[in-house]
């Protein structure tokens, strides 16, 4: 394993080590939720990562306390990052989890630096910061506290219900800075969920998170991702999903069609050949030109979802900065909080 070269950018110089081999502790836990999973605890030298300039992401900085993800989503675009450590991008990505145990203290130090300008920090955009490991390592409370104490804007994207554990901290942070929360729910089909996202909470439990956040004054958007061609894109499936998102009280819904980058592409096609061999040819043609589905298909899905969202009373995420919960000067005059969005 190339611990000495751990970084989020494969183009970064390989002679800049974020931690050394002597800073790695490998552990396994003989409990049902962690059986078969190996945790590599590391003391990282850096935690705030700059997003590569060629990225489509609408933000510049991220924090990723984990590498690898027990959600085991067969389509996860982050699988390729495991190859930078000479780790397997298939089962290894699902079961070899790197834990940056000093992430909260590193972040607090970065935020206190004179060079830091208070830019927005996105979390959950690589692997889920509320995957099962977070229940044991509890890195996110310290991370949110640091962001709150420095009034630094941030956003979180998750499939994990564990975010509700930190609800009080999120409310406190939203009182002093801009906070955006988004939950990923690409479909509500139970059979599809069990096969492509086997380690995640069910779609309904994720929508319960959306509902709970809203009940506590934190508006939550839904990233309807991924919409999976030929398996989750039938009109009735899209309708059922958007209806469920609306009923959960989501402030917005933004569809994203499945994309298959290197690392994820190979693993997804292995799964496809096993579970839906009749679709292999159709996928090869649809993704013949690269990682993304054809523009015409993406536009069709976007149009359908937006039409359904309008029908059910919600809309796409607004562009611009996330919003914070305003603190009323007089509690007796408190009105409804402003909506929060990821983007």
C-alpha cells in the first residue's frame, strides 16, 4: 500500500507524503456491522483538499475523513481513488477503509491559519462521511464543531441516517454560517436498492432523514442520484421517487444520471453481467463515448424529473450559495427558517 503517497489528486506530486507508514494502525472488529471490514487508522498531514480545476464540482474545497466506503454502491465514482494506494477498487473499496483519525484537529488548525480565507467546504462528495465507520470513529462532530466555531460555510451530501446524531451541532452551525444539507436518493425501488446499494440505509430511511431535518428547521434538498438507465428510469419509477421526495418535505430535487468513470465502470459492468446480462450491450452503446450518458438522455431525464417536481410542488436546487438559518432577535417574532440547499 502506497501510504506515503496518499492524496486525493492523482496528479499531485508523489513525493509529498500526507502521512508515513509508521502512522498507520490496522484494525478489525468482530462485530456484525464490521465483520469482514479492515480499518486503516492514519494520522493525516492534510485534510482540506482542493478540487482539481477540471472537475465539474461547483465548489473548490473538500474534507474527506474516510477513504473507501462500506455503502458498497456498485456505481460509486470514488472507487478509482483506492487505486492510488494500490488497493482494489472493487471489494477492496468496500472493505478496506482508511480513517483519518486526526481529521477534526487538522481542520481546526487549517481554519485558524491566516492563509485560510473562509471558503465553502463540501463533505460527502467523494465517499460518505456518514458511512457505518462514523458510528465508531465519531469524526464528524469534531469537524462540524470546528466549522461552527470558525463560522465557516459548509455542505454535506450523504446517504447515511447517522447525520441525525449531529442534528444539534448542525443547527448551531447554521445559526452562524451558511450550511447546506442534501441527501442522495436516486430511486425508491426496493429490489434495485438491495442490489446496487447493499450497504446503505433504505431509500425510505433516507427520506425519513429529510423529514426529520425539516421538522427541526433545516431544509434539506435531495440529489436524485443516480438515475440508472434501463433499471430505474421508467416513467412510473421516476414518478414514485419524486412523489416520495416531495412527501418527505424536500426543499429541492436535482436529478443526476449514472456516470461511469474508470474504476467504477469496470466494477459496475461486472455487476451488470451477473445480474442483468441482457443490458450489457445497451450500456456499452450508451457509454461508448466516455463516462457520461448522451446529452439527449440526460436532458430527457432532467425534464421528466423537473416536470414531476413541479407537479408535486418542489423544484430543482437553486444555484448560488447555501443559506443559513437566521437567528431571530426576539424569539417571540421567530418565523419560518430559510431553506437550505447544497448548491
